[in-house]
C-alpha cells in the first residue's frame, strides 16, 4: 500500500482552506457592493468595472512663485501694485488683505461664518480636481479649460452615450478632443470618463444622481499621488468658477470646508439675469451650490460620494448620517469644518449660465431632460419649435409664459459680466454676450 505523505496532505489542505477563505472574502465584497448599489438604486452600477475605462493620472506639486518679498513685506504678485508697494502691499482693484491675496468675492464673505476665519498662506499649494458631467456644452467647456488651465490640475469630465432621458447620443467631447484645437490643447489634463450604461430604473432622479456618483467612483480613486488636503470641486457644465477664487483656495488655509460658491446666475446668455422675486424685486439672484471639499472630507464624511457634497441639503433622509459624520470629522481635523458661502452679487465666485446654448442645442437640452424633471418642456412640441426658442431669448420670457428675467446691469467690459475667455473672444461668443433686440 502506498504511504500518504502527511506534510504534503496538510499543505494541500491549507491551500484549499486559504482558497476558500479568499473566495469568501470576494463573495462578501461583491455582496456589500450589491447592497450599496441597490440601496441607492444603482442595480448595475458596477457592471462597467468589467473593463477599465479610467486612465491613471498623477498629481504633481506646483512650484511656481505666487508671492514676492518687498522689504519686510510678502505680497501676492497678481493682486499687488508692486511699483507702489513699500510700507504696505498696495492692492489692485478687487483684491484685499495684508498681502493683497484675497479676492473681493472671498473677502466680502469672510465674516459670514459662525467662527472667525484666520487665513494663512500655505507652504505648499493644494492641487485641484475639477469634476463635471458633460452633455453638449462645448463652448462653455472651452471657456472653463482656458480660464482655469493654470489653477486646475485635473479636469474630470464624464460623458455618456445616453441622455438622462435614455436616448442614445453622440460622444461630443470625444469628438472635440480630436477636432477642436482649443479643447485638444488641454487633453493632457482631461480625465475623460465614459458612462456607457444606464441604471435599471425609471426614476429620473436616480439617473440624475447616477451620472455624478459614477463619475466620482470612476475617477477620484484612480488619481495618484493625492493628499488629504487637495481639493475636489464639483460643478455642472454651465457653472464656471473664477480663476481668482480657485487660486485663493489653492494658496491659503484656515477656511472652513465644504465651500459653496455663489455664482452670477444668467439665463440664455449673460445679458439676462434671474430675479430673486419675479413679482416685486429687481434684485438679481445668485446661485449658491456646495462645490468644494477636500479629498479627506470626501472620503471620511461623504463616503466617496461626490454627489452628496453638492446635494446633501436636498436629501433630508441622508442628513442625520452626514451630520453625524461631519461632527466626528470636526473632532479629528485641525481646520474649521462647516458650510461656507463665498461670492456676492457684486463680486460673484463664478458664472452659472443656464440654458446658455445655441438655439438647436437648447432644443436638445429640452429633449434630453430626465423623465421626472417636471415640467419637462421637451414633451411639448410647440416649446421645441426653434422660432419659439429664439423669441424666448429675445424677450426674456420663460417656457411657462412668465417673465422672471431682468437685463444684466454689469457693463460688458467688466470682469463680472462673463468669464474672461468669452470676453476675450467676443466674435465667437456673440450669441452669449449680446442680446439681439426684438
């Protein structure tokens, strides 16, 4: 009879046991993933993980000199009249602070927080990841890339070959990266995320959230060399922060997070602004949305869900969980924690130009809206007529027949009228800058 080699047998048993243990871990991980996905309505959220659609990006340090010594002073170069500075840093228009490094849009809101904000210059600039979903806002994307190219380190742009309504669509960003020389020039900074599947649901709100959650999960974890205090900024494609504000967030510490950016709200073009009160007030409205957080807060408080830092106040059922996480987070970090709004009507932190598209693209936007976005104007054939849309733009009327818009009071030459790149290329962007009178 053949003898059994006991040590080999035991080794084989250990191997089987180890294999079964690993298999159990994988099964549990998949189960946890499915529970998470199902809880949020994303029953096929991880299907696209079967193929690698994210490209690895690496953040590097910014070695540029933003401050200069003038005698015993340290002044912010871009915000200082260097030839006039001697005893004090003499600030240019729209810059404040001892070192002239705080833009007016920030300075005017420093006291609008429940605790004092003590700003100090950072030794090492933060890196900025700017994330957004893209549909067909090519002109606004071009402006974002050109205005923010030297302060944003990575642009995460998610594009789908489906509209939020579920119809197939062209991948316009993919096309632009091969045909638009301006956008192509920034391709090395663009992390292009392709969303090639839709969630198995009829809920438009779940689909709306899915687009952003997917973008976050398929981008942030793949960006290498991140630090806890680097910034993640989430915008819609029609929201463009000012370079001055982002540079401030990059160079200073001591301000609370998350940050809400108050942006000038324009409709159809920068010549129309939305009134705060459509009945009695001629005061323009300011859009203020949760936009900025640190990498650490995104992970520890929002559980990596980029959607939550923007819409938490619109999700009451999830508020207790997030508020508890914020309370715990506040106890273990050194910097202040709490919603901070920056930007005013006089000095906005950016530009939110809603429906600022060419006429045919406005029609496409109406037809692409998700099913629960009521009233869904794309469901009314007379509202999608191009002549009807042209008349809305000329008169400032809304789709429901009301007139909630007022003419923009800023001078077209001013920096608070429109993003800098659009002002510098007026011939190309006439349809956004000038109102064709009726």
